[in-house]
């Protein structure tokens, strides 16, 4: 079958959940036996989001092949369960970078280089490259931003052209819009949707289907009105109501017939979707037997998108343990020895988050020290692992000045230091140790038990590493190296001896947790925290929750 392309645009406002709609549609099509991938086109001029701060952009998601990408790729992987790559995220910065590089190389043979056709051709070639790979039946292309944005124009134009290049029958355009409810008027309003669709007409595109975000159900009359004014069939007006959890969205979309309409319009023959695993997962999330509190200590707790994959990994791991993980957000730069008792009250586990720069480090060390001495389960990720080593060096080995050279270049004990190959790198974008690396696990360790394997592969994003010079001393004091990269002998995992669950990892396990394959370290960590909670009377038992009406049939 020729690959089919589904373009998804958004209108009226941002934050309508385009990424979740794309992921949900992708899942519904994949469970029908189709090979699906999702590509995100981002109209900003950064080459990738790697250089943006988490307040701007939320989490930077890293793929196996080391691309720093938009956090929507995380949703795509969590829903579809298949890895994405650098080809799945294209930005205007990347497009222009390549066009200008080609121009400097003389590739345009003296032509005037213009947005149309050179920039639009470059965009089209990126989309087609995925379709032409032969790996997929369906390529869903999510266009970032909102129609009408100046920076989005070349993308809409590229989509318009592509519809003819690959044949109209092989493409579908879905527009996501908002149908607001005006309380004072007691009515849903369709005008913003009409205007938004009109904006796309002006750019030469006609949406085939509309997904309408609304707070209250769309009745037949409203659907008819939208269909009539926006040139679509009434069955192609799909309502997307607020869901209790983003994992319920595929089920709501199925009820609305989104995937059914899509395969019909694209004339694809496909099996009925089998969503039984997904439904089991959503049921487990909505009806946990226990609830525990786990502290997430980080610098951006007032901007939780920065930790999106960690939050979702907890949800996956919670479902496995039949346990709701209530995350207690603790701002590391406001945590100290005086208030730690209060701020970490009633938690059964502590996760110290990844990050960059020295702000909040002392708070992280305080949290780690409490987890270590109180034998409470601790999970340190990347910077969190580096902090665990610093805390151990200072408080157990007695090296008072121990630090990472990231925060104190002159420390007498540089127990965390720049990796050798990083020493001469000054450019910021895409220059860290990025992407998947192997890690050999030490038999008998908590990590090896969790994974049930000897060799694993995990994704990285860091410049600093544990300084091998201090390993022997750290180990003899009880901080064991339980995971190592075999090629370069880099420390990837440390664990505290004589502690039920104290694990620090240099990589980012959260990036590989999916609904289908919850991450073993998160599953194990939540299991250990649940045990701690049980032993210390910190667990809420929720059997009563069963009376809550299941959302699913
Ligand atoms: N700042 C640390 C480093 O570069 C940790 C990075 C991270 O947590 N992702 O090594």
C-alpha cells in the first residue's frame, strides 16, 4: 500500500492537545494493524529545542539516535510504543540551516533561493522521506502552532502542495479547533471554528475532518451547523471533550468514530482495533488499590511540563503496582535542613530530578541525605544521580568540599567532572552526550533485579560524569557501581549498600517508559516506596474507589 499522510493543524488557540489527538489517532490506527508513525513540524527558528529553557518549552525529549526534540515525541512513543528518531521532528531552524548550507555549497546552481519553492521543497522532502522509507502505512504530520501564525505559513503551503504531489486520495487534513461554551449565553459558540477554517481556506486547504475541543457535549444541531459552515460531512465533526486522563482520549476518540472515518476516507482496509491492553491500563490507572506520596525534588516544579516523562513514567509504574503515585512537588531551591521535615512529610520515596546549573543543589543534597539515612527509597536521575554521589562523598566519605565542577570548578574533590570529549566543546546545541548507550549491569544489584537482564540500553543527555578516580574510595565506603558503559567504562548506575532501594542513574529511564512497557526501574521504585509506605503507615487504601463508575465499557 502507498503511504498515506494525515496532516493535523490547530486553530483558535494553542494548547488544545494536538499532540494527544495525533497520538490517540496513531494508536487507534496501529491497533488496527497499520504501521504508523507521527512527525512533528515546529515553526520556531531554534534548530531544536535543546537550547531552550524548560520554562519556554517544557521537557526536551531525547530519541535513541540522540536528537533533542519536542516533548510531543514523548507522547507519540508512550502511546504507540515504537521509538521515534530525529526524522520525527523538523523545525524551521533545521530547514533554514539546511537550505542555507546547500546554498553555500552551490547546490541551487545560481537560482534565487526563496521560501517558495526552496523552503517548502525542503519541508516536503522531510515529510516524504518518512513515507518513502517503506516502513509505514500511515504518516501523521502534526503542524505546530496555530493556523494563521506567520511562521506556520510555509508548512501549510508545503502540505497544500504535498496533497497534489502524492495524490489527494493519499492524504487527509484534520483541523483541531475550539468550540467554547459561553456561560452567560448558555451556548456553545461555533464562530471561532468557522473563522479558523476560513483561515485555512485562504491558504488553499480544505480540512476533511474537524476535531472540536469543547467542555460540554456537542449536540446534533451544533454538529450540523459546524459541518454546514465548514464544508465537512456531519460525521466528520468529531467532539473532543475534556478527559480525566490523557490515556482516556483514544477511547473517547474511538467512541466518536475518529479512526473509522479516517480509514474510510483514506480507503484503507484495516482490522477492528484491539484496545484490550489499553483498556486494562486505563482501568488500572482509574482504580488503584493504594495511594502513596513520592516527592519530586527539582528546580522547575512550578512548571511541571519540564518533567513530563517522569510524571507519565510514574503513572505507568503506578498502574503496574495498583498504586496511585501522588507526586509532591518540592522546589529544590526552597528546601533546606530547617524545613525538609515539613516539606517531605508523609512521603514514601524521593526522586531527585535531572537538571543543569547550580541553583537548588543544596536542597537536592538535603533530600538525598534524608532518603539515605532514613532508608527511604531514593531514585536519582542524571543530575539527581550526580547529586547522590556528591552527598555520599561529603557525608559518608567525609570529603566536605566534594562537588561537581559544573557548580564549583575549583573544588578539591571533583568527583563529578566534565567528560573528556566535552572539554573542548563550546557550542551549545546538540553537543552533549546524547542518545542511546549500552550499560552492563552488576548481578545481584537492585537494578539488575528490576531489569531482569545483563545488558540494557538507555538514553542520555549530559556533559558531566562520575570521576573514575574516586570510584574505589566510594565503593569501599558503600556506594557501589552497578551499571557501566562497556565501551568507555563510564559509570551509569550507582547504588547504596545497606539500603533497600537507593539508585542513581546517569541516563534518563523516564524517556523509555510506555504504556505497553512501563519502565522497570520506575516500577521497582514505586514497588519499594509502596513497601516503605506499608511499613510506616503511609499508604492510603482505596478499595472504596471501586464504586467510582468505570469510564470504559
Ligand atoms: N548538568 C548535568 C550534566 O550535564 C546533568 C544533566 C541532566 O540532568 N540531564 O552532566
